[in-house]
């Protein structure tokens, strides 16, 4: 569901040393692209998903559900506000599209699923589908 990486504070310092202070950071080989971070929990009736998507308007977020697969995508738009005579010394904010796709153990009832976006966090309430897969046959 999610990749777990061990955090090493020396990695950031090492990257900054080679990038230079006055340069825009670039993506080096082996470095992960920007990704939506999620927390998924469940109870007997539904899944709850918290997804961090800071700096995005709710109109620019798209959530699709197909069975037990959930896809979240968003677009962060670059709104430049550089004044004449001003230059950017360092820019680390990400602009562009990000997406995340993950599968759940049980299918989701798309008709009653809910989404709410507040303070950079997308909250999804995904009720589990309660359709019974067993069928009893009448004997004639």
C-alpha cells in the first residue's frame, strides 16, 4: 500500500550541498517524485482515507473509485508573482500533477462514498459494499 523509507536527516544536508543554495532543486536518479501521502483505516462498515494534498484547490482534485481500487489525482498550478527587478533565489515548491492509486481489500459502495477537503487534507469515507455473493437456488 505504501512504501516505507527510513528517514535520514543527513540525506537532506548532503543533497543541499551538491545542489547549491542558489539553484532550483532537481530530481536526481533514485530520488522519489512528489507523492500524495495517505493514511487508511477501516472498521466493519467503511474505510477512512486521509490524504495530504496541500496547496491545491478542491476543484483541482479528482477521485475515482472502481471496485476496490481508489485513484486520487490533483494539479498544483504555478501562480508566478515575481515582480520586475526581482529574482528567485530558491524555489522548492512543486507545481504540476500528482496522483496516487491504491487497492482496498473489499469493494467500495461508490454510490454512498463521500469526500471532504479541508486545510490541505482530503478525507474520504468509503463504505464497504454489502452485496452478498452467495445465492440460494430454489429447487423445482
